[in-house]
């Protein structure tokens, strides 16, 4: 059901010695989890990497990271947008 993918979920992580939380739609969390698993990393490790490179809010930075990875994967398969 489309509504389930759009449901906002908040998750908490400890990054760089402090507790933080991110809110994203379920579809983003599912994709982010798949990416972390594909990299054989924890979601926390991946979020920490994004955190040190970000210039905007953390939730936004993670969503942009997901979008960019999906775009790169599509390009590597020869898909164009």
C-alpha cells in the first residue's frame, strides 16, 4: 500500500559521541537499509559518514545520498532519466 511507504518514521542513532534522530519515510529507510547491507556496513556507520560531509539537515542529507546512489546505479545499468 502506497500509504505505508509514505509513513514518516523516526530512528535514533549515536554518532560522533552524541545521540541524534532522523525522520524519513519508510520507503527511504528500507532503501537505506538495503544500501548499508550491500556495503556490509551498519546504518550507523553510513549515517556517520554522511554526517561529516553534509551541508544541510541530516535527514535531508541522507535522502539526497539515497537518491544519488540510486541514480548512479541506474546510470551503471545504462538507464537514462
